[in-house]
C-alpha cells in the first residue's frame, strides 16, 4: 500500500482561499447578471419610449374632426440594431384601433405623463413594449391617442450577455490574481517554518540544546513544546549514560569479587559442585550485564563513533585466539581465514565487540564438533567479515525468526534475552553505528548459520 502523502499547508491555504474567492465571484457574477439585465432593459425602455413619443407627436386632428397620424420612419429606425430585432407598433384613437398591428395589445397601466412598459410574447417572439398616452384638444373635445411600440429582445439579451461575459472575465482574472497573491503570501508567511525545519535537519543527532529561532507568534507554542521535549530527552539520555557508567563500576565490581572468592574456595579442599555451578552462573550473569551495558551505551549515544584506520585482520584474529580456549573446552573447531594486514576505517572497540558477540553466539548455541570459521575478505567496498558455523540446520523459519529479532532490536527498543541471547541484537546495533550492512542466512549446505557484515553503500 502506497504511503499517504502528507497534506500541504500551502496547498490547503491556496485551495480554501481560492474556493472562498470563487464563491464571492459567483455571487458577484449573479449580481452582475441581474444588473446587466436591468441596464439593458432600461436602455431598451428609453429607446422604446422615445420611439412611441415620436409617433405620438405626429398625431393631429383632421378637418373631419377625427384623429390623423403619419408614422415617421425615423421613429422606427431608431429601434434598428445589429441583432436585427423585429419592430411592431400600434396606434389607438378615441374610437379604438387606428393603424399598426391590431393583435398587439397595449401595455397596461399607461398614464398621461408616464409611459407603461411590459414584457410579452407576440407572433411567437419575446418582446418588450412601451405604451404612451397623448391627448389632443380641438373643438372643445379631448381626444386620447395611445401609441404602443414593441421590439423583440434579441438586442437587449445580447447586451446583457456582453456585459456578463466581460464581468466574468474580470472576475476570473481577479480569482487567478488572488490565487497568485495567496501563493506568494503563503510562501513568505511559511518561510520561518522552512527555516525552523532546516535548522532541525542540520542538527547533529546528539545536539539536544534548545532551538533558537525567530519564529512568529503562531509558531512559538510549537517551539516551546519542542524545546521542552528536547530538555526531557536530554535528561533521559544523560540518565541512561550515567546508568551505563555507574553500572560498569557498581555491578561488575561485586561480580568480580564474588568470582574471586568462589575461585579461592575451589582451590581449597572440599570444593563442591555447587560452587562450580555458582561460578558458571556468575560468569553468565557478568556476560549478560556486560552485553546490556554495551547495548545501552551504543543506543544512548547519538554521535557516530570516531573512525580510525585499524588492522581488521589482526583484530579478528585476536578475537579468535581469545575465544579458542573456550572453543576447545566445548569441543568445537574455531578457526580464522583471511589475508593479513587488511586495514579499514572503523572503531576498534565496537568492531571487536561485534566479532566477539558473533563468535560467542556460535559457541553458545552450537553442539560439540561444530566448525566455526571467522572469514575475512577484501571487496570493493572494503573488508567483508563473516562468522559461519555448520551446526544443526535452522531452516527458513528459524533464519526468518533471527532476522525479525534483529529488526525488533532496531531503534533502541527494549531487547529481551531469548534462545540466542543478546549477541545478535548487539551486533545489529554496532553494525548500525558503524554504517555496516548486516546479512544473515544459512551456513554451507544449508546447515548452521552465516552472519556477514560489510561496509554499507550509504556509509562509503
């Protein structure tokens, strides 16, 4: 399953602010549309009213006393547009319809000084119409004349759409500009966080001093909490280091004294088997405590060991010679293979303890007659060291359990003793500290165990 990508604060700010701007833009666009329709309608109404008034002005009382009217071409021509709107008119006198489109109804609510407007449909076309009222006086009579002028709404709708389109382009430009401004503002605002992250990334693993940063007020609580955590971590690390140092004197010294007294008792006549078993138990206890102290020391120190040129061949051969008496006592064949004078940059103490734990693990868990070989080879990366035995087959499941045990010990977690003691977890911790690759698999012909360490690609 792919690792979930962490959320970006910058992207989140840009997303929500852009969505907010877009929502405001949509509201503004809706208001602009209503205003555009209203503006287009007002312009159309003024033209319609002007056209109707021009026609009404040409109405007069004829010699017969009736209403006569001449439709001026200019009155209808002012309604012409690029949209090729259709124009309709109707004139009514005191007796009713005079000329024009008889089926065109006047707009309701017309008054003498106020034209009336209405939207309607005529001949299957949406129209806007205006009706004006003019009263003619002659012979003591008042003759009302109403003029209705209508046109289709294509021009009006086109004007509204044009206004709306220009407004939409302006709003889209504003939204894009706002997104850019938000991006720049978010980048500038998050620079203190980037500087804080860089300062943390550049810190050495052992540097637990408080972080000094010009963080803004919003980041101060995080910085205070982080400094508090570093202070508590420093106290815990110092306590662990003090424990490792004190335990070296306070625990190992009494054990050494007890062993000395048991040794003296064994030299005297009447030494019992119980004393021998007690001595063996103390030896095991001292070894376990030594391993625990070493493991705690390796896990507690945040700095990498100081690497110096060392004769790895002499170091590995020395460990084999040191363990040879124990191997003979257990009836095992312990040997060393490798070229002399093989030099590498390493920590002699840690590497020696690594080899000692691998050899001790093989001697402790293999039966008599097992061949244990410490082999050293020269490779492009550097020396490759392996400890191999031909003990009983572990099988794939057994090898996998040991690999899981090595992984379980990573990260400084608590390591419990088990069938293979603390040797392998300590080897894993030392290999990690020295930037070594650790490989584990079955021995020759599928028997026993083979553990190999060599320089890591990252550590070269």
